[in-house]
C-alpha cells in the first residue's frame, strides 16, 4: 500500500480534468509507457476494491487494455492510450469513494516502480532521487524530456516535448511525485501543476514543496 493512501491529514489533490488530450501522436511507437504502471494500478485496485472490484473494472476495458491490466509485465512497453483508458475507467468507477483516485494510482505506480522494480535507480536522498528520476524517465516512457530544478522549498519537475498528453496522466503524475517525496523522507509535501500542455502551455511544470 502506498504511503499516500495510508497518510492521515490533507487528502491528495483532486484532479483537474479539463484540457486537450492527445493519445497517439505522430509516431505511435513512441507513445508508450512501461508495464510497471499497469502493475501499480492492479496492485492498488486489489487493495481497495478486492478481486471482484478489479474484475469489474477489467470487464469495462477494451481487450488490449484488459490484457495489460490482468497480466502486467513490468518491462514491457504498452500504449499510452491504454494507460489513459484504464485510468479513466478507474476514475469513473471509484471517484465517489476516492475523489483523488488518480493521485492514488500514481502513488501506487511509484510504490511498485521505486520500491521494487527499479530499486537500482533509487537514491536515499530526496533531491538526488528527483534528479535521477528526470534523467531516467525514459525507463518509464518512450517520449518527452524531463528535467529537475531545485527550488528554495523543494523542486520543480519540467516535462517538455510530449507528443502525447492527457490531464488524466498529469493528475496521476502529481500522485507519483507526492509518493516519491514521502518515500524519501519529505514531510508535508505539496505538488501543484503550474503549466500544462493540455491547457496550451509549451510544457508541463510541477512545483513541489516539502519539509
């Protein structure tokens, strides 16, 4: 279970779902993410919805996305569009009970990816981890460029040149960063997306603070 899901106090941010969405882009082969993201979501669904709840969500998916979700392979490359289909289905199914569910599934992805599958890329020091996360983002997705900037109270993650994007993906990214901060000793974390391609900006920027 992710630390964000266990956390007491202020809930993870509610999603902003307005904005443009591009799911395939000019090069479909580049619009792919690692299967570990599906693995994190499967783990989360089994924890909060049980086997029956998981099966009910899988039944709503297209065959390709259902296959990725039922038997996720951490090292495989999966279509970005399938991830968004799964996340949208999770949101529509669980938003009444978990209004911030998109952040929670992003946190679950961080728990699995950082804690187990890509543990060799981890660093115990928070800023170093964020820097390495930017450098090794291509371990998780085939598209875009990411850089991390240290700020007085935390840091800023800047995501450029994304040919595919969705406000759903940005909402889960906020949860991924929150979980990352919590797992590396940061307290009272906040993550706010101040720029977003889905709203017409040239890039996405996530402002992060912690103590």
